[in-house]
């Protein structure tokens, strides 16, 4: 019994994508300005993490209620964050920059990894249950 995902879930996906872009733009702008926007990173990262957590939870609830909301794999967010963090580290090393990566960047990356781990485990458990 597969149904199309809820419009609420689609709204959360849209918000997560928006906040992802805003946060990435803020991080890149912070780097370009030498770390002068660090005071904005915490609040924007907190909003992003909250939206991502709500969206991920909504997707999992829909999975367990046998609703299909299409393929929007969390690995895309992890890949984007990994490229960003490694790119920043490589740039700092290669350029000899004195830029100090704010803790908010690392902590947000860790949260994204954690959300992916939880949702992957939920998917495995769901698939095991359905196969029985």
C-alpha cells in the first residue's frame, strides 16, 4: 500500500534544502571575509539542524506508515557536507590561511552524520520487518 508522501513532508524537504543552501553560503562567505560572520553560524546551523531532524523524522514516520515519499537519500546531504568540510580543510592547508573553522561547522557535520546513521538503521529494521 504505497501512497504519495504528504505535502507537509515536501514542505520540510523544501525548507531543509533552503537552509542547507543558506548555511553553505554563510560558511563560504565567512571564509571569504576571514571569519567575521561566526556569530551568525550558530543560529543558522541550529535552524538547519532542527529542520533536518524534523524532515528526517517525518520521512521515517511515513516509511513506517507505508507511505512512499520518493527517493531523497540522506547520503546527498552527507556527501555535500563532507565535500564542504574537506574542501575547507584542504583550502586552509594549501593556502596557509589562518582561518579557524568554527565549531558549529564540525558539530553540524556530526549531527548530519548521526541523522543519516539513525535513518539508515530505521530503514534496515523496516525492511527486515516487511520481509517477514
